[in-house]
């Protein structure tokens, strides 16, 4: 798996298969990334989709926000969650704009993490379909 890969203008099925993410989610993220690129001239990269248990544990130890294994949307196969990057220097306005686009296409932004005074989730790079639900 590459370290990161641009999203805008890409084939949803190809990216979904490569990153282990549901194709319907990937289509929505590509839609948001296309708009973001057009408006900001900045690309959006996918940096994480499906994760093995070992990858999930390693990222948590490295300080990345991770949910418990039984709750993580990265741990379903295919994954119902993914992480993106907007580059190395991202201001509040770009984060807010990205979040508004994610929500506009019908996805949850931030994975249910705590929100700051500006409405930005602490895990703002995370996108998913909502919490994992068990029967």
C-alpha cells in the first residue's frame, strides 16, 4: 500500500480495491475531493483505508487517533472509514471547508471525535459512514 495517493478525478473502484474501502464511500470522497481541488487548487490524498489489527495497534502507539478494534471503521472489510491528508500546512478554513464538503456528500466527518470551538473534530482527517452498529 502506498504511503498516500491523490483522490480527485480517480476511478472509485480502483482506489476502493487498492485501499480496502467500500466503493460507495470512495465515490463520495472523490466527489468531495474534486470540489475541494477545484475551489482551493489543493489536492486531497488518501492515507489510510482498511487496517489490519497490527496496523491499527502500531498507529495508536505512534500517537495517531485510533478507535478500539471492535469500533474502528477501518477494521471492517471493506472498510467503512478512511483517513485523508490535505497537505503539510492546513489552516482552520481549509479544514472547515473540507468538513463541509464531506458532510454535503453524506459522510460523517471526524469519526465522532471531540469538536473544538470552531467546529473542527480532533480527528478531522477521518471520514466514515457513521459508527459501527452491531445487531
